[in-house]
C-alpha cells in the first residue's frame, strides 16, 4: 500500500495523461485537490508505519528494542497531532510538497479528517501495546542497562540484588558488555552468575516479533515454488533459515571426486 500510494503521487501527472487518452472518469478524480491531498497524507503515514515495521525486524531483536521503538512511534503520533492542530505539515513530506506546489492550504474539514485518523491510530497502538506491558518491561530494564542501575530493580529481591552488586563491580564484565550483543553477554554468564542469568533469560528468550515465523514461511513458500517436483523441502529450508554459513570449500574437500572411467 505504501509503495502504491507513493508511486501514484510521484507519477500522478503521467497517470492523468494516460487516463485522459481513454477519456476515463478516474482522470478527473486525480485532479481533485481534496482527493489528492488525502492520497498524499496516506502515502506519508504508510511510509512512516512501514519504516517502523522494518526497524522491528531482525533475528537479534529483543523485547527491549521493540518496546522502545513502539513507544517512540506512539510519541511521534502525538507530535503529528500537535502539528496538524497548528496547521503545520512539515512532518508529512509528500503532503507539504503537494500543498506548496499548488499554493493551497488544507481546509478545516481536511484537518479534522487527519486529526481523527491520527487519534484512531494512537488508540489502536494503545490497545495492542498496553502501558501496563511497558511497565513490566521497564521493571526488567536493568538487563539492558546493567551498569547504570543506582537502586534495586523491582524484579530483584535483596539476595539477587547483592549478587547483582558483585556482578556490576567487575571491570572485565563491563568491557564485555560494551563489546558484545545483549543476548551474547548474558549467555556467557550462565555459569558464574546463574541467578541473574535465569532472570535475564525470562526477558530475552521470548520472541519480540513474528519476524522469524514470517522468514520461515517465506523461505518455505519460495522453496516449494522453485522446486515443485521435490516433495521434501525440509533440508533446503534448514539451510536457508540457519545463521551458520557453510564452508563450501571444506565440504568439497571431504567429498571424493568422481573418477573417470
């Protein structure tokens, strides 16, 4: 949808010329300022949502990453609402470009339509991403900001917090924390600080998005389409989804070459 809206806005003049050759009624619609303004706004908002959606993807994304990005997007919606109330369209690039090129202003009715949509979008995010869930994640926030904690986190009792004090006093761990990803850092602590590791595992183990499921489904679909004659696509999909890169040269050396007869 985002790509279609943006392409239609950028090629609007060409599309209108093409439709007018066939005397199509749709050509008139593409010349209505009110309708094109709606199209420009939709292209802008879909572009922003698509950008956020892409940022949530990734094999190493944690609940802390996704929570921060969703919270940031919710604050952006409030900012866009303020801009619309103040009749400022700088935050919507295509909309502003269309208005400036045609030297027009958005009517009050159109302002109300955009405000209503942004409020509905905000309510939808509040419904699917509850503030209570954000608070639970914040209680485990020490896991991603280990060496910035000044008071006992709500999710740690006194005994665990004392272990946490010993843990944060180690300079070697501080260096490792700066040079490793969050999951890798905690994974290496499962023997030395098992109590804290078990606590961190509860927050880092759950999948933060459906990205891995989508990637697996896409790989399965592409493989089945490419090799329709093959009944078992499992080995190919295992290779496609694995993060381990095969050493092709080493594997070839282990195989006996076919001798000529």
